[in-house]
C-alpha cells in the first residue's frame, strides 16, 4: 500500500510555524488508511493478522484504556476478518463512544482494576502469546510482530527526507521505523512524562532521537494554548490531529522551528499516526 504525502503550502506553513525560514513541511497521511484502523494501528495489526491467518486463530485478546484507539482498531479489524475480539479495559466500568464502537464490532469488554491491569500488561502479556486458537496481543500492539507494517512504511519514506517525526507512547512505532536504514534522522516525541520505552532502542540500524520535553504536563494533558493551536491547524489545512499523540508531535516541531533547530532547505516529514477518535475524549476541553 502506497503512502500519501501532503506538502503544506509556504503561506499556510508560515502561519502555522512562525520563523519557518526556508523549511519544507510534509505530512505522511497515515490517518487516511481506514476510518478506524488508521495510522500506526493499521501498521501494527498487519503482523498479528498474518500470524492469525497462518495459524487459523479464532480469537484476539488485548488490553487498553477506556479511550483506547488500539481497542477500536482491534475490534474493527476483528469484525472485518471474522476474528472474535475480547479486551481487558483498565479501571472502573464506564460508557463512552469508543467502547460503544468496540461493542458494535462485537468486542467483549471486561473492566479490571488498575493493579490487575498492570500485572497483566507488564508482567504476563508483554509479548504476544498463542494459547490454543487465541492470540493475546500486548497493550497497544507493542510487540515485534508490529514491526512488519512499520518496516513496510519506512521503506516508502522518500530518501529526500532529512527528518522524520513521530509521536511516541509505548515506543513500538519508533522502534519499528528504526529497523530500516534510511538517510533521514528519526525523532520521536514522547507523550509520556515518565517514558519507560528506552530499552527498545538498542541495536537498531537507524538510531532514533527521543525528545522528552513535549508531553505538556503528562499523558493526555492538553493545555488550552495547545488545543488552540490544534484548532488553527485544522482550520488552515483540513487535517485533524488527535490531541494525545500526533498533535503533540506537531506542536513540538513548532517549538523546534521557533528555536532554530533546523537548517535552511530542510525537508521535514511528520508522520500522522491516525487515532482520530482520541478527539472524542477531549472535545469538551477545546475552546469554544
């Protein structure tokens, strides 16, 4: 599957990114792959789908929070490929649009305590496991199987790219992209206040750079000035950014431009990792 790249016009780029100088900003539109299985969710699930088809897996079990894009993508993919889906959801029982969608695609949900959730995701199911005809998928699809689709993506990035930016949560996307030798410098923007994914960045063909200064207060923290920027970005480009991941990556690039981080005539590629249902969990926080 070929990727789509949108290049921002100089006029819009200058409005969005003051002090732009002679820089060229391109957006890799992975959000357009599928309405609900988009971006890195699509890429991560490819390896799990392949092994499921090879081994005739009938059921997927995975983990996520109540607003998890991973749960939405897994439920939808399961329905498309006629694989039963089941998810352990972190925290007390709640109802929201994300979990409603999961149920529409037939996903069974079980809410568990945060302590039990940590035990399952950090001690037992840290990599995929196959038990009879069931595939256990780690939280967020964080597993070497997820690298297959990300390697495919990286092989399509133009060699003219000087920088490739992506948001970083579990570190799976950044690690998968770094499996391939490429002239671009890969920079990951961590959305976590206390990231624990550094151990994944060892012995990689392309050594990524991980920046920790743009979580804006912590995971899912969205200050008003940041949300105002996201709204302006969408108004000018027609491109929605989720406030949890991709939005913070783009906001980080804005700050780096203002700090003269880049040289003139630099090609900057921004990876849109989809997950736009994340907006639903924050819509009431956006300025009216």
